[in-house]
C-alpha cells in the first residue's frame, strides 16, 4: 500500500538551520581534538571567570561570564573554555538568516548566513574564545530586533524597544565597539523618516531605561576601579602627537579586510557601496516587504560604515588590528548577500544569461575558496604534523608551547623545594606567561597556596590585569623564583633585588623549528629600584633603560 501524500520538502530556511547546526557540531568537536594550547588572552579570560564581576581590567564582563558557565558545565579543559565560541557564531548566523529573510527574502537571508559562517574571521574566531564572538552575537540579535522594530506588522513597537535595550545592552557588556551600532542607529534616524517615526517618546524612553539598567553595573564597576577598562581602550588607540600619519598602516588595514570578511563578500561590499552612491545598486525584486530595497540598504549601510570609517582613520593616525572593524560585518553580511543576489537575478545585461552564469560562477568560486580555507584551518589544528603540512606553523606559534613553558617553571620550583628552599613567590616579567601559568599551573598553585604567582612590574605604573592585581611586592619578594621571557628586562629585574643568581636559559619547543627562551633565576629581598617619572622606565646605572 502506497501513500499519495508526498513527503513535505524542507524550506531553504530549514536547510540553512541544519547546515548551521552541522557546521557547529564539527567546530565544537574540533575544540576537543585540537592540540593547541590556550592563547594567553584566552587564559586571561579564564582567570577572570574564576571570580565573577561586572567588569575586568581590559574588557567588559560578558566573556568571563560565558566561560564561567561553560566550565561550570564541563570543567576547565581547553575545549570547555572555548565552548561558546562556535555556539555564539551559530547564533549570529541564525539571527542574520531571519533578519535577511524579514528584510529582503529567504534566499538573501540564507546567503547572509552562509557568508557570515564562512567569513575567514569567523572561521578563526570559532576556534578561540574572544570578545568578538560575544559582540557579534548580540549585535546580530540587535539587528534582528531593530528590523522587527522598524518593519514589524502588528508587532508592538514598545516591546521591540525593550528587547532592543536588552540585546544592545548585551553587546555593550561584550565589547565597547558596540557603540558603533548606536552611532549607526542615530545616522539612520537622521536619513530615514520612517525610522524617526517609529521612535515615539515612549519607545525611546523604554529603550534608554532598559539599556541603562543592563549596563549600569559595568559603569559602576568602572567608576569604582578608576575606569580601568575605558583607560585601557583609550591606550589601545596609541595616538602620539608627533606621529599621526601612517598611510601604509591604513592601506595594510584595508587590504586585511579582504582576509577578514572574505575576498568576494568584501569586494561586493566595496563595489555595492560605490553603486549605491551612484544610485545603481543591484536590487532584488522578490522582497517580503515589497517595494524597492534602497531604504533597507541605507539602513544596513548606516550600521556597517561607522566601524570601517573610524577604524580606517585610526589605522591612519596610529595602528589598527584587522578585526577592529569586525562589527561592520554583521550588517555587511546582509548587504553583500542582497547585492550579490541582486546582481545574479536582476541586472539587465546585454548577454544576460552568459553574464549571470559568469557572475554566479565567480560567486560560488569565491565561497568555495572560503570553504577550502575553512577546511585547511580545521585540518591544520588537529595535530602538529597537520599544522606543518598546511604551512600554518607561523600563524599558530602564539597558541603553542605555553603549557610546556609553565611546566618548565614549575619543574624548577619543585627542584627548589626539594633542595629545602622556601619560595615566597614565583614571579614573571610577561603577562602572557603569567596568564598561561595561572591556567596550566592551576593545580600546582592550588596545592601550594603559600607560593603565589606574581607579575613583576617593569614600569612605574601597571599595564595589565596581572600587573595591577598581582604585582610582586616586598611582602612576597624575600625568595622569588623569577621567569623571564624578554632578555633585555633581565637587568631591570635583577636590580630590583638586593641579590640574584645568574640566569639560566631554558629553551622550550614551540614547533618543529621555533623555540621560546625562558630565563630562570632567583631573587632575594625585593626592593623596587627607581623609575623615571617622565617615561616610567627603570633607571639603570643612572640612565633610563628604554
């Protein structure tokens, strides 16, 4: 007996959700199979997560909160420390899927989710836990809610304003770069009368109160801690009055965006922005909302451009890391998707069939290239041999050798204890080594509570979380095992003690051809030497040691 009822076909939305889920499962599995150590910044975030707070030295609290939740579930292994990275990116892709579907059409939403998921920056970010994963997740939710706020039919705008306050508050607690989104909303309201009309005084009041309530604990934390996080963020700008023009730095930053976003999506974004300015942007005919899409494109441009523009200027004035404009690529993924879809479906070429085919081939070839990049990365982190075979050794060196370096220092400490020496502390000269030792040496340090881990502070003022909260002092400086990574700091460290032993060099393997130099020696009776008030640097033999 056969049934006349055909099996229901999966919609493109359902297929996209299944694809996001499958990719996420693979990414999570890789977290538990990779051989890479925690990068020292990841170790620092883990260290913060041991003591929940509303703020930390250099970042808002969200990153510590999600790590605390993950490690409470599964323990302190590297896989659980990083667990939320792929999960948050999956959430971002899902939010973009529905935002694109609501704003344009189902195909655009699916393409936006695909572009985001295959973004080289997201591929890398899915393997490490960072503030970007948290930020992009909450910005994606904020964008989805904002779309519903503006275009929801029968939706309650006051409820959407409340949700927007919550999601944007989450973005603020993730990374202060979220403020570009707020600037984008202001710019959009200035250009679009519909946006202004949706913001009644009641909706604006609800949004402001909700957002203020969410971020208030972090603001209070900053106020009671000398605005440490804000000051650190300002320090990152590194503006120097005598050197505020770096065109090569700007060009380098812009070229790196092809690597962060992907060559085809970023290329389409640039071309589309030019076409939009000339009123020639490709438009998809089958939008759910009907009518032209120019106003919706404008909304996304208002959100995408501030991070790109401001960080490009920052790169010109000083320097900028490639990921500093990452928040552009939440709206940027939707823009690239709708313009790519519009190019394929609507532009009236003279030889339309041939041109459409060529453009479609170029698009899928570009996305296939990003799939290949993802595959290479995923395979490359499975073993040292794979890393070497894929030519990724140089790119992975900063996430290797930290557990071995920790064990080197602790082996020396055990030897000292076996000789009957009573250590008052272990002190390091580098925040990376401090963070790694705090993580990989956690069991040893817990078993030896009378031997605290300290950070020797080179300059007159601290410049990291560990230097601020765990500085070496005279109280713990009677008999210290010192571990040094920066050779030129050895003379500075030694002069801060009344007596020291000669440093012993230990070379820790990083990969098949790289070594990390660790110098071990002992210091007795810590007495901090003078620092230069102008530069903050130590004074050695009457001269400032730069």
